[in-house]
């Protein structure tokens, strides 16, 4: 077995073990009919305030809800778990196995736009630690110390919640509160397998994700058909308009995978 084959086996074994546990998450976050178990925030007077459907709010609560489950998973897998030091650090969680292999696991969530598509996610920066792979700025361990980089993804549906967010409920009214999200799908894939060839939203220097649900869950992205090396090269040298302008280039050498292939004379 070559080193590359050995590395691939270690990565796939980790993914399968993690996914086997993650598939049990639904029972931890949803009721039997698929509704989110979280209904709102409660104060010391036992007043309940409903939750906004805002993606950042839902994402943060999901992280808090799943954290005990993830701790249990790490223990079951025989891994040490290291959390990120700050909110803007990468990754959310580092798993370290008994052989000192480090696995980056980022928690990402997004909502369904329809039966086939989601809103999309950002998969981490393509500047900073991604390019300087020995850097410890905004990252728990240097990027090159990780044997693989995974996304633990959460897909959910928004409900047609017409609740007045200004309304305050009592505990006795808990059954009357509509869950803002439901129908969760969890997946585990290596980052490069679900990456798009465009940045995330706006002017951010973050890697965008696929939006097709089937390809996202099954890791059948553009770079999955090529290799992680191509993914790394593509994003390490990708330039936004502002980045190109800053180094006196009229335009970026490429802005999508088709242009990259021509630029690299791959076709």
C-alpha cells in the first residue's frame, strides 16, 4: 500500500465512523414528526421567547445542541477533541486519533430552497492559513498538520412560521409554539468534495459550496472528479477582482474551473 493509499484509507475510515454516529443526530434534535425540539429561549420567570428563523441564530443553537453528542462521538471513536480557541478560528473541532492523525471538522448548516437545492454554505477562507500552511493565525493547528478537512453538514427546512416574535409564551403554552425549522439531513464529506469554484456570498474571501443537495450529501462536486491537489492549487491562487487589482493585474487569471483548466492547459 502506497502512502497515498494509506492516507485515503485513514480518511475514509474516519468519515465512515463519524457518519455512522452523525446519522443518530436526528433523534437528538427533532421530534418523531421531524420538528425541531427547540421552541425558544426561556428566562428565570419561565417566559418563553420564540426564535428567529435567521440562519446565524439557528446555526449557533444547533452547535450548542449537538456539542454533547459530538463529545460522546469523540469518546466512542477513541479520539481526543480540541475546540477552536476563538469564534473566527478554523476548524470548529479538531479530532486527534490514537496515532496522532489530526482531522479538521467544521460544522456547517444551510436551509433548503426547494427539494433539490439549498442556500449554500461557506467552507472556510482561501487566504491566510489556507495559503500559508504553516501559519497558526486563526487556526488551531497549522493547516498542513491535518490529514484531512471535513464538513459536518446540516440541511434543514424552514417552516411557514407566522408566530409574532414579540409575543411571550408561558411554559403551559409550549405545545402552541411552532418550530421554525424541521426535517434535518446530516452528512459528512471532505471539504474539497463539496466545494464550488466560486467564493461564498458577497466579497468574502471564503470558499463557496455546492447547492445541489444530492451532490452535497454524496460529495460529488467539481473537484471530487479531479483531486484535492487541484482544489488546493485552484483556491491557493484564486484572485478576486480586488486582489487582482491590488497586484496591478487587469483581471484575475481565472474565475471558474473551466477558465482554470485553460489557464493550466489541462484541456
